[in-house]
C-alpha cells in the first residue's frame, strides 16, 4: 500500500499541475499598456480658466457691493448713535433708555442680516465652484482618454512626479475651448 499510495499521490500532483491554472482566470479587465498618471492643479483649473475667472469676478463684484453696503449702514448707524447721544442731554432717563434699547436691537438685527448676506455669498461661491467642477468632469475625462491617462491626481497629493506629468495648462486650454464655444 505504501508504494501504490505514493504513486497515486504523484499522479494526482501531476494531474493538478497539468490542468489550467484557475487562479489566472481573471474576472476584471486586464490592460495591456500601463495607464499613465497625470497631475493637475485643481485650484488652477478654477482660478485660471475663463469660466472660473467669471465666477470669481462675479463673487468679487458682489463682495465689493456688500462691503460698500456695510460701510454705508455703519455710517448711518454711527450718525444715529451720535444723535441719540446728543438727545440724551434733553431726554429723561427712562425715555433715553427705551431709545437706546431700540437702537441696540436695530443694530443687532442689521448685523445679523448682513452676516447672513455674507454667508449666502460664500455659499453661492461654493455652489458655483461645485457646478464648475461638475461641468468640466466630462471634458477632463475625454481629455484624459485622448492622452492615454488612466489616473488624474491633484498636485497637492503628489510627492514627486516626472516633468511633463503636470497637465494643468493643457487641461485649462481644453476647458476654455469647450466651455466658451
């Protein structure tokens, strides 16, 4: 039994080795070429493209208008405060206190409203920026496919890259061509 068992094991091992290796059968695509990796400055796509510059320009314009509005409101409130301070001399204590409380509530309400406008402006920039990236995604995907790039990384995540891997300027040019037809 010892010799026949050993022969059976050898035949079994040879049989297993002669069968196709099932571990080599893959269920995911196998690429013949190594996909290139591209690097891009994501912020520059936004700040240097025509569409991104337009969004930023509108944001800055609205921000300047809001700043001017805040300055105008501040000047009016300072004038009202001076008038209230001057009136203090002629008003009785209770009447002045009522006016001072009303003025304080008015100032707090205006500050809250202006702060809400500033938050809304920042949120609008965030929404516009997200829409910009959503609009350029198909452009970038087509651009990457044309160049044979399989992976695109933001430059902030790259430690070291060879010269020519940064495709930011070419990507901006393509974005400008497609979005500004």
